[in-house]
C-alpha cells in the first residue's frame, strides 16, 4: 500500500519483493511477466534490450518496487496518476473539433498513488543515465 509516503492507504497495491524471495533483477522481471503470453514476453524483452530507455519503459514495476523501499518522499496527496509517466508518454492528437492537443497518451498503468510518484518517474526519464 502507499501509506508510507501518501499518508493514507490507497486502493492500489505494489508488490515489494521480500528478502530472499526474489533477489536478482532477472528473477524480478521474469516473475512480473510470468502470466503474459510467451510470444508477447519475447517481443517485450527484445524491445527492452534495444537501449536503456526501452528497459526503463518496460520495467515500470521495478521503478515502483524500488521506490517503495527507498528513502521516503515527502507526504503528498493521492491522485490518479499515469503510473508510467516518461517523456514518450506525451504526444499530440487531433480532437473531434479539429484542434490539435498535446497531452498524456498512455493510461494503461494508471493508479491512485501519491502525486509525487509521477514527478519522480518523469524526472527520472529526463535526467536518467545516458541512453535513458
């Protein structure tokens, strides 16, 4: 639950690997993708191997698992966040009214969480290691 940083519990949960249960990076990624179709997992792994930014995008769960056990962030309000906010999750589209909009375009991992998580994820995508 997000009670440690959010100041109260939310309806969303993040599974945090317990010591000795899933220790290595490869094991954590494999365990997370266990229920997916094997051919889809293979495509995902191929994309993640292309560069550091693709890896960052494909392992959002690692980001939040590690963030949950890191030094606490200041308390922040709970809000519906994108869940996987990074620089490539912004884009433009034309509305029915023929105006062009620039906005978030990926909500498949949206959840109720401290709003500061969104900022941390976005800044990480901008200031991350080279290639990210």
